[in-house]
């Protein structure tokens, strides 16, 4: 087993051997949010990532709904990266825009629209069509966020309250 390290920083972790490290690499990333003010949170991951979250009227933050949309767009981009880079080269440009208005009565996003912007001008019409079909298949097959949104998912909430 690894040796625990605790000290005066924000990090508390372990020194681990290779076998234990391989087991840890297979464990999912821990995600959580911490409250930093009124309707303000910081999203954190065990891999050291941070994102600022808050109300729409707070500058410099994403709303939870915006993060949902960004996750969808990023997932589509990442899911299509291999076929696109294989055909267009590693330095191709892509922008994926996502939009969708909330239904405030039901507090849901009933429809999200993605627009994938690519420059395919170097390909003939037939090659463009084949590539776009492959991109669509790749996104439909491996975009976990899009697949989850389309299928729906069960969400559970447990509240641990100190008393």
C-alpha cells in the first residue's frame, strides 16, 4: 500500500507503487462542486480541473445549463476527432456551436441544436459526403453525453446532513 502524505498544502495524497497506480488510473475521476457564494460554485475534479459556475447574472462563470451544452458540443467534437484528423490532418479547424432555450415552466431543455462548422473545401463532393457520414456515425456511436441525453438517465440524490 502507498504511504499517506499530509501537510500544509491543499493536496493530500499518496505515494503509490506501480501496481497500485494502475488500479488508481482505472478508477473514475471524482467530481464535486463547492459553494463559494450566493448561487456561486466551483466545479472540481480529482485530476485538478476547475470551472466557475453561477447564475447568468454573475460575470465570468458558466451556468449549469451552459456546461451541459458545452459538454455535448465537446463530446461531439472529441467523438469525431479521429475520422476528421485522419482525413483532414491533425491541425484541422472545427467549431461546434450548441444552443437551446430552456422551458422555464418545466425547467428542462426540450431541444438542443448543434452546428458543426468544418472547412471541407479541399475535398470533392463525394469525399465530403463520405466523411460527413462517418463523422455522424462516430458521434452517434461514441458520444456518451449525446447518447445519454437522447436516451435519458436515472438520477439519484442522497443528502448527507450533519446534525
